[in-house]
């Protein structure tokens, strides 16, 4: 099993705060946690087998190294859990709990298990518990905001272990073993400072180093900022910083050590860097790259890149390790930076910064999608007209950017909709996000994310009274519901989309909704209602003179009658479909419709008519240069000829089909596949 990555909070501490380095201190805490793993639980002592996994709790203030300790414990005991280590973060950087649906979906994906788009939260958590039952896994749940989050994810596997990280107790979960963190011990804290300052500055004045540790109360995040400040000032003595912090105590400065150190570091930043830092609290999911920083601060990407490097050197940001110039805002700093932004920036300036960020994100998504359409001269021209800084050098680079930034992009969409004041930009963002994801991954692969995005579109449409967009969102959500087997839910959405389409006077949405309602009834086996709704959609298409779409609907009506055993009605509608495709000049669709007509004629007990129609379909397939369809029809002809008592002719057609399939590159199993196609050839719509 793959070890799923999580956002880290002081996971590793070194001279570069974002780089991997040695784990420092916490020897006593690690020993106690490992002893708790070995210790029998309450159920075991009472002679019962534990019903669920054991839970260890690491509690402490943000920035206290609680995630670092959980990560080190997981590393040390991982070999005891052969089914792997799973990790998930249960709150966003701004402190809001992550919905259980999103967490469960991510854990199921880490297990390579399907998580249907739009599945209910209870269904996903139940699927996760079922998947983990009987396994030996180590589940690290970081930054839990309450017991309910942890309880819903607990595996029903007594041999598994859950390590939860939280700011306080998890009241309500039985037999939780807590480990509460304070500051680092003096020796480990001095070692942490040494990774920033080098050994000489500490060795020549060890008392000052200890004094600085005392001023920071051993708080790891405060020590990282203090170390970053010293690293950026090689001429400054450790005693200088220690005195300044102690002076702050004497002056009655309130707040935590982290607050006081951040105040000192922030006060000495250049004005542009200080403004960029406080505006980074607006970054979605706490993920920052030069584009995000430049749009928030209103500067060039090159200037933003230099500022981000400076802030990372001071320990105020951490590199993500994604291979891109991308950083995270530490969760422990997020509320402090947000308070700075609210106190230094007017609300209108914060709104403008958000708007600039959304506009830049829209442009990046447009370029991300456009790079996949370089075969089109119009798309190439549009791409070349975009500013150089938002263009991608290749489709691969665009795909990698989309993959790395996807959590931030989805978070950006959620925040834009929740804001409520930037709905025009939010609508553009949602539209471009859908197009970019589909262009690079396809609708099926991206269905879970698309379900959430379409739900956001529906929220905006309802809030702003936009019936056309409401209809589009409901149709898309209905399609995703139908694709995961929730046909009745899909039917309800299609009916609501029909109402919205009529209110918007949108003929496309209305016709599409009618057809989708018919498809849902067909899936439910109510063929009378299905045929009726397809007929209503057909009348709409005929009234607008859309012959090709009308021909396709004749085929859908015919298919419904075939399922119901009404072969006469099915034949009549397939003949109408054949006539429509012939008039429209769609040779391939004409061939397929003829093949369906032949199939229904055979069902109706008219083998001679079926043979003639199938021969005509073969000729049209040859004209369409569709070798696979032609081979499938040859196999159908062979079956019909055998039933009519002509095995020699049947053998000739089978041989011809085999030769066609051999001529097609990369189709080793196509003969068997075409035999299946020959039994059921559909004239399906791209809209279905």
C-alpha cells in the first residue's frame, strides 16, 4: 500500500525548514507512546477482543511539533503494520474541519478502491471501515478538530492503530491514550537552533542560546522563526535576539512565544515582503506559488518568486517538494497572518486581492486547457495571445501543474463560492476548472471532483437566480448520479433541470432534460414512460428542424420499444432513424441504424428481411470505412446465414471478418469483442 502524504506541521526540522532532517528531541514522549502501543487495552483486560483499532492521541498547540512526533512514531513502528500507513489531515489551514466525505474519499483512493462520485458521507465512511476491516494498518489523522471526525474513520480492526493529532482531548472515544506536548528540552532546542546558525555562534555563547530557548519556551515553531532570523543575519549574535525577546516580556507583551517571535520577524521585513506575507493568509489550502503571491500582492511573478524564497529562508513558508516553486503557509502561522491582514488592510483591499487571485487562476486554467488543443489554428492563435507568464511550454507541463495544484484549485473554487461577493469570477473559475480537468483527465476519471464543482455551480445559480446555469448544473449532476447507479436521484435532478430549462426558455436544456428523463425511466424498466419522454424530446427537435438529433431520438424510442417487446413500433422507428441519417448524410450512423433494424427484424422472426438489411448495412459500413463495424456486421451475417441453413456462406463471412480485424493494428482480441458488438450495436448519443 502506498503511504499517503499529508500536509505537515513541523514534520522535519533542519537548517532549511522545508527539507528533511534529523528528528530532534521528544525521546520521553516517543518511549511513552511506544509503551502505550504494547499496553493492553480495557477490552483486553476484561477478556473481550477490542472491536476497533487502538487510538493514541498526541495533543498540543499548533506548531508544537505534534505532527512531527506523529510522523516519527509512524516511521518507527511502520514495520508492525504490513498493510501500510495511511495519512489524512482533518482540518484546513484556516482551522475549518475537512468534510468527512472528502477525507474518506482520499483514504479510499490511497487504498486504490473506488469512491463513486456523489456518494453520501455515511456510505463512504462505511466503505472505508469495510475496506480496513481485517487489515493491519497505521492510520495517522492529523489536526483533528473533534472526536466525531476521528470516530467516523476508526477501522473495525483491532490489530490496526490510529494516531490522532489534536489540540485537545477526544472526549467520547473510549480507551484513548493521550500524550500532551510542551516545549522541547533545552538540549534538543539548542540543537534545533544550531541547524540554522551553525555550531560556532552557539558554541561561543551557549548561555545566550539557552536564554533564547527559554524566551521561546522550547516551542519548535518559535525556534524555527528565531533560527531563520539569525540565519538571515550572520553578523547578529544569539544574545542580541535573546535580549530583544526578553525585553518584550519585560514590557508586558502578551501572547504566545510564537506570536512574539513572529511579531519581531515581521517588523523587520521590507514593506513589500511584509504585505505579501500577510496576504498569503488568503491563499487557498495554504498553498502558494509565484502566481498566487503575485496576484495577491499585485506584483510581478519574478518579484513574488524572490519574496517567497526570502520568506522560506526565514522559516515563514515551507517548500512542498512537488518539484514546482510551491510553498505552504504553516497552519500554526495562518491565524496570526490572517489577523495581520485584517488589521493592516482595508476590507476593499482584501476583496481586490482575492479578485486578482481568481482572475489569475482563470487565466492559468484557460492556458492549461488551451495547450491541449494545439491542433486547432484558432486555439493556437488564442494561446499565443495569452501573456507569456501564464502560458505552459507543453501539455505535459500543464498536466503536472494541474495535478500539483489541484487541491488548491478545488479549495479556491470552494472559497470563491463561499465568499458570495465575487460570483461572476467564481462562475468563470468553475467553468474553466471543469474544462481543464476534463481536457487532461476525461470526465470519467475526474467524476468525483467534477461532482463537487457542479454542486458549486448549482449553489451560485440558486443564489443569483440563474435558471440556465441551474439547468446545466442539474443535468451534469444527474449524469454523474446515473453513471454511479443512483438512477432515481438522477431522475429527480433531470426533472428539476427540465423545470429550470423551461423557466430560462432554453430549448437545448429543455430537450436534453426530456431525453435524460426518458433515459432514466428506461434504466428503471418503465418503458412506456421512457418512450413517452423520448417522444416529447423528439417533437422539440423536429420543431427546430434538427434532423440528425431527431434521427438519434427515433433510435432511442426504437430501443425502448425493443426492450418492451413491441417489435412493430421498434421497426417503424428504426426505419425513421435510417431515413433521417440518410438525409443528413451521416454514413456511419446510417450503417449502425440499419444494423439495429436488422437485429429487431431477427427478433421479430423475419430472418430473410434481417439478412437483406444486414447486407445493406455492410455496404454502408464499407462506404463509411468503418472496418470494426463492418467486421461486426459480417459476424452477424454469419450467424443469420447459419440459422437459415447456409453454413458455407456463414464461414466465408466469418473469414472476411477475421481478415478485417487482423488488418486493424493493436486489436488482438477484436474478433471476440466484435462478436459481442454484433449482438448489440447501439446508436448512442454523445450527449448521453
